[in-house]
């Protein structure tokens, strides 16, 4: 039986990750409450080599407790905290990012219908109970929803982020 070693998987170390070419995606967390959800988003952002995470409002900043789900990604993924989501989105717009809010609204586009993405994308994920704030939605270039068929009308924010992140990575990811 062949023994597998993790070194064969060509994983980057933290320093290599920090200096590597990034996928031009920024995740914006709009008042996400749970440390574990935020940690999970860090881990997903590391997996797809995203540029940065912007933590807005009450969204917690990295901590030892968060590392339960981040598994070290708080050390590799660049992040910044903003007092409010509007300031974060204004900065992204100035940098040429298209802003996609991930939310169910009467004007949202189904994720499966998006067949192309701009070169630089920021996705806004919202609070576990209230979703993406109206203030953030009003600044979005597109509002996107994940189609769902069950009795529930929402997904856990970190699961939602993972699904949308995979779609973005397939289009924009570093190869």
C-alpha cells in the first residue's frame, strides 16, 4: 500500500501564501456575529487564495477562539476592520471592484444564471439573522442569490460564502 504524505500536495506555507498571486476577490462580512462563521470564511478565503477579507461593524476580528474553524487561516489571509460597511464598500469601489451582495431580494439574480464575472469582485455576506444590510444592498452592483428548494429560505453564512466562493474561483481563480 502506498503511503501518502501531505508534502506531496504542494501546499503553500504562510509566507509563500502572503507573497503569492491572489484571486481578485474580497469577502466583505457585514455584521456577521459568530466567531466560528468568520473563522470558516477565513479558511475558505485561504483555500481559494482570495485577496482580503473586510470585517465590518460588529464582525469579530481574529482571535484564538476563531481559529477553531479558521485552522491558521487568520495568519495567512489579509484582513481589515471597518466601523461600517459603507466605508468598506466605498473603498472597494474606488479600487475598481464590482460589489455583489449575496441575498434574496425581489431583484436578485440566481447564482446559476451568472456566466461571467468582472475582473475584480467583492462579495458581501450578511448577518446570520438579518442578512445583508439595506445600506450595503443599495451600494451593490448586483444582488445574487443561491437557488434553494427546501423549506428553509436561507443557508448558514459560511456555507453560503463557500458556495459563492467556489463559483468565483472557477471563473477568476489563480491557476
